[in-house]
């Protein structure tokens, strides 16, 4: 398993330092750096790019939304996890559209934090209960309570099958093994699906899959 470099930005010193100690206890995390706001985090990234950043939503100087937007634009290989006290549907959907890879409430258990870090590093997205609830509510509001049908004539049956497996959090390697395809073939299918539905990351694919009914 790949060893990971993780940075965290949070303006509450006690919380941030406790998080640093917790992160250092996780098996796959070898390097942890911390910042008290988004501007400091961006400076850290400028000198050494991490695998994952954990960003508090509400910070002085530069908040989590602005910080995440800059990171996603300038450092597309860095995975972004948002920490928040609030489960705002509108905010989470907006941040998903930007490409944020995971959302965790600040009272999340350590085990889930570790799971989320590994998921975004290995699979590009952490598909937890918070995100599922937001996506389902969004579908219900858009469809006025009607169950959506997965009808998208541009996708082949194989592409629909791969999209479903992506939403089930399988890696490209695991999907290949399930469908008896090479990992490269699965990656090519994923690229084609993204182009067809107009998204540029796994987060967008998952959101799309809920909207059109491939996941209920």
C-alpha cells in the first residue's frame, strides 16, 4: 500500500494538534504537516505537495471553500477532505461540483477519518452516509419524489456496468478483476464515461449516477 503525506488546516490549535497526533498514529501516514488557515496550507503545498489535505470549512484569512478551490485547480492530484460542523446540502453539492473528494463532520470517529483518507487516496472519493443522504435528497427534490430511471443512450451497457461498480467504491483494479478486463481497459472506459456525461473526476461520476438513477 502506498504511504501517504497528509496536511491539515484548522484554526483551532488544540483540535489541530490533536488531529496531527491522531494522523501520525495511522499506519499508512508517514508525514503530517499542519497550518492554521488556508493561506498557510497553500504555502506548505507550494514547497512540498501532499497526497491528501484535510481542510476546515471555517477559517480566518482564507476559508475552506476558497482554499479547496485553489488546490483543486492548481494541484489536481491532491485529494481534498472537507471538515465541517454543518451538513448543508447546498454547500456539499457545490463542493462536489468543484471536485472535493470527501466530507466529514468534525465529530467523526477516528476510524472513519482513517478510512476516508485511504479511500480518497486509493479510489478518488469517500462515499459515506453524509454524502449519500445529500445526493438522495437532491434527487428527490429534482424529481419531485419520483424514482429516476437510468436511461442514458450515450452510455454502452459496459459503461453503465463500470459506472455502477465505481459507485460501489471498487478500484480500477477490482473492477477489472470483476469484469475480466485489464486495469487499463477499465481506465479507458472511465475516461470515456466522464467525457460523455461531462464531468472530470470520480466525484462528478458518483453525483451523476445518483441524478440519473444508476444508484437509488
